[in-house]
C-alpha cells in the first residue's frame, strides 16, 4: 500500500476468472417424479472467460468477458477496476496465484495493490460463489451455437447478477475481510 494511505480509505476487492463454454456445466434440474430428465451436453471446445472483481463493502463489481486468460487480459481488467475506484481511495485486490496474476509484466496502478492468496485456497475467494451462482441461475444446462453466443450469455448473466441491489454484498461479504 502506498505511503500516506490510511486504512479508512482502503477497500478490499476479490478477483477471479471463470471459463464458460460449449462443454459447460450440467446441474440439477426439475423433473416430474419418476422420470429422468435429459440434458444436452456439447462436445465442441469453444470458450469465453469472465474476469470478475467484487467489492462487498461497497456492493460494486467489475466484469469483463474475454477470449483468453493471460497477462494482457488481466491488465485490461485491472484498468477497469482502477477506473471504478473513487478518488482518494485505494483497493487491495485479493486473487489467486495464477501466472497472469503474479508476473512482473503486470503494470502497477497507483490506486491498486495485489494480495495473492495462499496456494490451493479457493475457499478464501468469494468470487467462487459468484461463479457458482452464475452457473446455477444462467449458464448451466445450455448449448451454445458459437463464441458470440457464449459471450452474450456471459454478459447477460453477469449483468443480471450485478443489477440486483446488495447481491454482491450479501454473497461475497466475509467477517475476516473487514478493515
């Protein structure tokens, strides 16, 4: 954290990525008792990636749908997060240790500090619940014609999630993540 930034002006954000595509998630579905529902599952391999960051305290989120996960995509995501942080505030972004999060090639932003989680600890990142919610409510048990259809489904799912007031706060708040 930069010198001169007081703890009262720091927000904790959580960041992660999720892959969505033609070999998608199959989840529970309603069916008449005694029947066995059929769910189609595609065999193609077209994917999009949702980059998501949430700030539970401020009930805010920044999401992008990208064709790949890499350093360049992460830089674009960090730029969007940086623009969302109010003047005079600083964001500590909690994220996993993916190669594109820890590379020295990531540009540093004056209003952002990155805080990597311990290895193999996805349970400490509330964005995992965001991905599960998006899959359960919007993305599971679907077939996609092409990349554009996947991208539109991801955008629609993300927008539906963040358009509900207090959704980020209620799903992603953790008592140990309050300054």
